[in-house]
């Protein structure tokens, strides 16, 4: 059994065949899918799907790209959704320096608020990090040090692409590393990094509909394709696929507190 720890199956790119997508996931051995939110409407969409389909779960957060125009009311809604039993994490939140650096201060402000919310609510934090690794780790360390319950900080660094020294620093903070399609790309260094990171620190993801792995690269990604990621990780580490499935599934269940 495999878990896709990060898939946006509520997006409209799945509207025409969502039931078939979920069926293909089950046929591929993917029986659990966790859906990250990007804004307040997407939280509601993810929760509605989680209520309708066994094995689907939701997160609640504002994506860093949304923080340019996000309001206090938006964050209050995120906080309220964290009480829903189908919401198993605060995410995806974080920092994105790739597209626009004009509102870094707002990204930092909202990321800090999400970190505090995750610790206060005792939920894992799922982090989006694009070209902002140093600041992501710094803010995590600062907020953990300032919180009354620092031991509650935990989660996943989604779409992890950094080298093993960053992985070690992240795991010291209580985070798993989300490995997806980029690790399978022949022009990426991520596979070499994954080879050096202990399997006990990894979870698997697709980020569907984005970043489809080889041999599906260029297609719309979907949760069934997490199996290709698992097979690639097994090859990188020279271990059986069953070992990768067993360990990464246990990691994901533990971090999300799934039965």
C-alpha cells in the first residue's frame, strides 16, 4: 500500500474524470491521498471530497503565492477549518521566491502564523519551499524556539530537492521529506540526494496535477503515478519496492496521525 501525501485532486483539471482517477489510484495500490489547500475555497473543496471518498484527507492553509492579497479573515477561516475532523495538517504554507519577491514580508508574516497555528493546533505543517530554503529553516527554528510547545513542530517539506545536509537540518526540526516526480528526472540531482537520505525520513507524493514522474513526464500527474516514484526510490536505494512502500507509508501515517 502507498500513500500520496500531496495531491490537489480537487482542482478543475480532474473534474471530467475524478472518479476514474481515484479508481486508478486504488488499482495502483494508493489507498490514501492527502490534499493540500492553496486558499480558503480549496480547503472547502478538499474537505468535501474527503467527506465523499474514503481514504481522502484535507489540509488547511494559504499557499505563499496567495499571501500577497490574503486577509486576516482568510487566516481566521484557515484556523477554523483546522477543527474539522477531515483536516489532518496545516498546509501548504511556506515561502516561494521564484515568481515574485515584491511581497516577501507578507510571505514571512503568514508563514510564521501558519507555523504557530500548527503547533497550537498540534497538527503537522506541510511546507512549500521554492528557492527559499535558508529562510524557511530560519523561520522554523525561530518560531519553534519561541513557542510554548516546541515539541509539537513536525511535518513535511513538500517537493524536497535539497542536498543531504539540508535534509539533516530539516529532520532535526521534526520534518519528513516529500519525494515526488522531480526525483525521477534524468536532468535532476534530486535522485542522487535521495540515495543518501535514510528511507526512514522520506514520504512519497505526486503534487498532482503537476510534476508527473518518468515515464509520465509531460502528462497530467495523478495519484496513481506515485507508484513510479516509489519504484524509482527503490531502484536508487537498491531495496525491494515493498520495503519502500512499507516504510514510507508508516512514515506518512505517523506524521498525519492516520489510523
